[in-house]
């Protein structure tokens, strides 16, 4: 049986940016719904390294969650104010990442999520080889810093960020062979990257075997799993342009979860967490209970 969490960012960004649900309310609700934990989006208004700057404040937060019987399945670091691909070096990015590693360690969190920060279009501006070199150099340093803190790094590939083709994902992994570095496999992003070919530079690159083929290619390097549906579309940014994958409650999209869940149950990420991700869903708060019921059913069925 897997422990089940949900990403707290679903209640703070996108449609919830102007009406965030406070962290205490989120955690109390998750406890009532029999979640095992929460995955922390470490940015305002939820707990972050900035508003929990010292050991006492972090211990108080950890104790509060312990008293609720909730664990923290991972940490999404706030690195989006940094530049990674079009910057001459990644020093500032690494400094912010290191601060988040210390925060994770103090809270008893074992993994830190990263992405490539900037959209696919920046690769064309910088040049593919230079962009790849900058990303992989940063990820190697992140893996080293995380290892110093006893943590793992999980890279979330997605249409919204550079290097989202199957072969590009594999190339990044090959260039960062560190044991504590891997990919976060999100079933909506997996669908959009392997089946739809959303926001691929140049020609779209899809796989005839869809998500199952992509998981087969990545198995052994998948160290975190997010579960959610897809309807073949991207969330729109403020200008109405495609940004990243839509994350729909289970059953509202087109993903064939039967064989997909059977395959994912054979993936060993190195821990026992599955995380629901309702990022950008306009009614995430209302959809949470139904998503938990769906995942509980999946969790109870044999592999």
C-alpha cells in the first residue's frame, strides 16, 4: 500500500492565487479525508524557508503536522524567480536550491522537486547545446548539494518547461547519473509529452507506446510520482497561450488509467508515496475528496 498525499500548491496558485486556502485549513481537511500527508509547495502563503527561518519555527511546523498524523511527501522549491538557461551561471539558482534543501532537512522531508525554470522557447534563443549544458551542470550541482543534506532531487519534466521531449528527458538523465537524481513522473505531463507532443520545439516527438513506453524508458530513474488526469490540453497563461499540462480530476480526462496504474505499481521510486496533483484546477478544493476516493480504490487493488 502506498501513502497518499496531495500537492499544497493546488490551493495557492492559478485560480487560487487571489483566494488561497491557508495551510492549517488544508492540513486539517486532509486529516479529515484520511490523507497520509501533504506535499509542500514551499512558497507564500504556505510555509517556506523565508517565513520559517530558524530551527524553532521549523520544529513547531513539524510538530504541528506530526500531531495531525501527516507526513510531508516532498518539497517543491520556489526557484522560479531565478534564471537557469539564459544566465551565464547558475550560482543564484543553486543558492536558492541549497536554502530549500536545509528547509527540507529540518522538516524531515527527503526529496526536493526542481524543473528547468524557463519555457521551451528559451532553448531556441540560447541554442540547444548550450541550454542542455547549463541545465545538466546545474542539476549535477543540485544533486551534490542534496546528497550533502541526505536528500534526493526529482526533476519534473513538463510542457511548460524546456527539455520535454522523451529523448531530451533521457539525455538529461544520462548527463546527470547521480544516484540521488531522477525524474518526477506526473501522469498528465507524461501524457502531454509522450502522447500529445505538447510544446515540443521543432517537430513533436511522440511515442507509439504512449505513457507505458515512456515509463519503460525511464524506469530505474523515476524517483517520485504524481497522479492526475489529462484532456490533451494545456493550461493557459495570462495571455491565453499554452503553458503547461492541465491537471483534471480522475475521470474527467482521457488517460487510460487501467494499464497505466498497473505499470506504475511496478515502479519503485525508492519510497512509498503517491501524490495527487490538482495544479491549476479551478475547483481543486471541491475535487480533493473525490480524488482521494479514486486513488484509495487504486491503492487497494493488487498490482
